[in-house]
C-alpha cells in the first residue's frame, strides 16, 4: 500500500459516511451521537497496520477491508471501483445487513481472516463503551471474547487480543 492508496481510502470512507449515510444518525457513532462515523473504520484500518506480528500483505488487505467494512451496511455509497477483488470480497464477508444478531451467528462460517478483521471492529466498539441494556452488553462481550479466542488461537497473542481482553477486564496473555 502506498500513501496515495491509504489517503484515498480514508477520503472515500469519510465521504461515504459523511455525505451518504443511510439515515442521518448513521453519520455519527451511537455511543455519543457526536463522533463522526468515519473515525471508527479509520481507527480499525490504522490499528491493523500496527500489528507487526502479521504479514504485511495481510495487514494491508485488512486495512483496506476495515476502512470500507461499514459502507455497504450504513451508507448509500458504492465501494470505490478501484478496490482489488480480494478486498471487495472481504468487505462483503464483513457485511451483515441483519446487524449484530446475524453477525453473531454467521461470523463463525466466514474465513478466519474475516474473523481477524472483525476483532478490530469489535475492539473499537468496546472502546466506545456503548450504552446498552445489560443483556445486549453481555451478548456483545461474549461474542468479543469468543472472537478474541479464535483470533489468538490462529494468529497468536496480537495487540488487538491484548487490548480487547483488557477492555473486557480479563488478564493479558
């Protein structure tokens, strides 16, 4: 990935979430209603680039998938036509139109790489500290714990696993 690809991805995701949200509330993060939504996918995309234990090709592909992972669910925008086919496939695998309930069932049938990418999405959500009912929070935490376990078994104790476990109040590995 070169700087132009990275910057254009950020700009495209910014524009999708800012100018074409599926509804006005989708332009901002749920937890506070003020943080622009594009901050979330950008955080995910930048964080995987720091994961030096992963091969560079996987980090780059993951960064692009994560930058656009919510565009199809939360905006009226199309994906940029210049994205590589494997990135578009990854974005499609990360898209769950039925929301978290669908994701919590179907994620385990997705490729391991998609589960890795989803870990960044889930940890970002943990950072936001959503105001949820206790039942919904318990389901989300259990889903994140399971996901972090799968990722650690497959990829080792990555930074995203350590950070997710810390946010869940678990001991670091």
